[in-house]
């Protein structure tokens, strides 16, 4: 089958995959501990049924976290390939982030997919429903092309706790690793620099999340009667949080490292690893003109190769319900992104040390670990990288580039450690408008079509 007839066939099949993605969004498979875990069972079941309907041998696994609790389900489906053909693992996760405040969504309800102007909106549409659907569609089209046979041995791996740090994945790899021991791993969970511009991600930051609690009193008291002497916990928390950056907005935690930017190296020259400009970041985020960017050094460096830290949640009295009262306790959730090359455990210890050392007025600060996920660098000289860049360039009609990603896919580092010989391809479907994790998350259906096409080309080329 020529590439142009494959392209046409994929194009005609897209309404079906748009419907499939809508089905996935409706499952509402939020993996955070505060959500109903049966929804993640439902999404695992959905993935298993989809694979089963495509003639795949499929199994759902549950393994334990290092702390001993049962992890969320991982789906593994396998197709044997022709003798001597490579083993390719296609990865995408089936859990999603919480929908957030429905009032912030301007397009649809978080778990009701809706297509507007070629984009499909809904939680999980981009992250990582699009990856899952891309894999299912790739299998469909390759099965048609091969009259029911795939060109290579293929395994689909779909975990259910990517959004919460893949805590049981290490034990999955210990117990069932042989199932996913691949020549090439394709991780369809990355992003592209712009609509219509494909990219492979070759570096990922790590993630460390903690809950921090500051306690100042046994109970709330009158702010007029005791203010000026008794410290409210929200003020104390604000002082603690303010200590995390220096006056330029650089992360001010002793003992954290930044990765060396790869500018000028062979890697950059051969694959034109792109730079991010300040204007692009401002436009992507909608940053107001009068607001400066945080930190110093190149924007690319700060986004992909340096650590960052943010407050992603804080429990305080909301303004509407506030009264003249000093609050005795305040809890916040902090998210630290670590540079590629950073040791996750040491970075976590550095953060905990910092929070204790900067306890405001010597107050009691409690730190509890929420999530640890390692950063990683992918070997961009691996032969499969060039094959993938060629396949993406052909499918998109635009030169594919390599780039870094400030976000984290903890599974990749775990996999890399276990299977150092595997070539890893972190591919992109999301464009900067995808707003993964936020309100109005969406995927551009044209980009979904192109990733399906590029995956078909990739698997054919790897098998040739
Ligand atoms: Zn994801």
C-alpha cells in the first residue's frame, strides 16, 4: 500500500476515532487518591475490550507500590509478529487528571467530549486519550494493510497511574517486565512545539510533590483581640512559600542541580533541537505584558533543563467565607520539577531540608511526600530516533525536530533503567493549545490523524 492511499484511508476513518476518543473522555478515569478508583478500573476494562475486539491477547495486572498498597490497573495487550521482526511497545496511559472546576470550562463539561472547529474538548482528550486512540487506530490500519497480520511483534502497554507518579510500576516491571522488554518503546504522551510541527521529546524533567502543613495555634482566634502577637498560619505559609525563589524568580533550594544545556553539541546540530522563545511562551500561557517571566538564563534552559517549583494547591479560608479570625493551620501542595540528571531522592531531601530550615519564626512545619517521579534523558542518537523523525516528517509534511519537555513521565525513567538497550521514542500529539491538566483540554483532530499516519509509517519502517 502506498503512503498516499494509507493517508487517505486514515483520513476517511477519523470520524470513528473521534467517537472512540469521546467514549474514553466519558469514562472519567481520575487516578488521584481523592477520586473514585472504580473509574480507573472502568478505563482499564475499556482499553482491554478495545484491544480484545482487535484480536489481541490482553491481560490486566495490578501490582503493589513500595509502601505495599495495591496500585491501579495496567493493561497489556500483545500481538505476535513475523519471525525475527522487532518487538515494539506502544505506551499510553488510561488515567486522567481531575476535571477541575466545571465553571472554568468554556467549551463543554469536563467529561462530555465536544468537537468545536476541529478540536475535541474534554478531560483526557489530549492527555492521554489521544495516545490510546492513536495506538488503536494504528493497529486497525496496519491490520488492514497486512491482511490481519502486523509487520512486527507489538505490545500495547497502558498504565492507570501515570498522573499520580506510577508508584506500582516498578513492581510491575519486576514481576511482568518480560512482557514489555522491547527493541523500541513508543511513548505517545508528549507534545509538539506548534500545530502542524511534529517533534520527538528527548529530555523530561522529574516531579516531586509534597504536602506542607504549617501549624501555629490549637484553634482559631479573633484577629483583633490577638493579631500582632499570634501568627495566623496562612501568613506563615506565605513566608515559607516566598523562601522558595530568589529575587529573580530562580529556585532557591540549596542542593538542587540544573542540567547542562546541550547547546552547541552534536545532538543539537544533527537533529536541530529547537529553542523556545520568550514570545512563544508568553503567547502559549497568555502571560500579561506587564508580568515578567520567572528566573534567569535562556527560556529553553529554564523550561527544560532547570528545576522549577510552584504552589499547586493551598487550603485557606476563601474570601467569601472569611471573618476576623486568625487561622491556626494551613496546608499547601508544592510541585517541584527536577532537571534531567537530578537524583530524585536527593532532590526530595533537599526540598524537605529547605522547608524545615525556612520554617517562619521557627514554627512547626510538617512535610509529607505525595509523589516522586524521576527525570530522564533519551538517547537521541539511537537509530529508531532517525526513523521516527523521518516518519513524522512524512506524515506532517513538516520537518520533525527534537525538543525537551518541562513535564514528567516517571514511567520512562523506570523503563530505561530496567531495559537500557531499548530505544525510546517520546512522540507528540499535543500542541500548545491542548491545555492538558487544565480547563478546556483538547486535541486537534488533524494532529491525531497525523500521529496515526506517522505511527503506521514508523512501524512499517522499523519492520522493513
Ligand atoms: Zn500524560
